[in-house]
């Protein structure tokens, strides 16, 4: 059964939706962090974002869409965090960032954009606990899943099956009842608007597993 990580990026009332998610069997809360540089949009600063921990008991899956992850890792390591993921497209020293995450005994991941080659992940595989395959170009919630990403998920699955490490495949963005068919090889589905725009969160979560 797939795990479900819920993104509140498109939520209109974050405390209310987080408390509502406590009543569901969602596995993680996906925390999208944007710096206005790696992507155009900027999310709230840590001083505000940290309050999500007042409203959720679930473990956090932190997705850093930022140019300088090392500024954010120590902050998000303080919360109830299971995974911290940064982007493979970054220019900075990715291995140093992954090692920084490991120092906090937190699982680490790399996210890969729709136009980036799966092979770009190869140097980092020994460090990784998860790969987030983006189903959309990062920056906004509520975008349509890009179907060709389905091939990328299959290619990644084939690559990982030849490696002796256990690395979760997490697919993030544009996932609905219609597009989940592209994600059969995923272990985790990260889903925002399809769940948070609905009245009955549990019904949507169950429909995706
Ligand atoms: C996109 C974010 C995703 C997004 C998912 O930049 O990384 O996590 O919020 O939301 P939906 O499911 O609405 O595409
Ligand atoms: Zn995300």
C-alpha cells in the first residue's frame, strides 16, 4: 500500500486543515518551502512555519525548493521531521547538504524536476533515503501532472532495483484519482489540492492508496 504525504500549500486555512488531517490515516505532512529564488514564490518564514507543529501530530516530509538548503536544514531538523529533501538541480555542494541532514538523524532525499535526467541522481544514491520525482514544474500547487513523468518514474524504479539500497520513490505534484496511474512504482504519493480542496479528506486519501 502506498504512503500518502499531504501538502498544505494550497490550503486556505492551514490550522483547520492540519487538525482535520489528524483525523485521517495520512502518513506525513508535506511541507513545501520556497525562497523566491529557486522558484518564484516565497513561503512564510520559519518563525511562522514552525507553528504547524502546534496543529499536527504527523511526521513531516520537508521539501526545500530553495537555493541554499544549509540555511534551512538546522531549522526544520528541530521539528517532528522524518525527511528533508533538496533539489538535485542545485549548484551548491549537495553531498555536504545531505551529510548535514544525516547529522540530525533525519532521512534525506533529492527531488528531481520533470526536465532533469534521472542519471543526475546516480552520484548521490548511496546517501539517499528517498527521491521526490516532481510531477509538475515546482512553484505552485494545483498544476496538472505532466504525463511523460510516468516514464521517468519507471526509469528510476529500474535504476534503484539494481542498487543495494532501499530508497523510497515519492511522486509530488498533480496527483489525482486520474493521474495516479502514472505512479504505480511510487512508494509515497505527495498530494495537495486534490485532498485539501475536498470536503472529505479521508475519502480522497483512501482513493489514492
Ligand atoms: C509544487 C509542490 C507540491 C505541491 C503539490 O511546487 O512541491 O508539493 O504543493 O500540490 P498539488 O497536489 O496540488 O499539485
Ligand atoms: Zn512539494
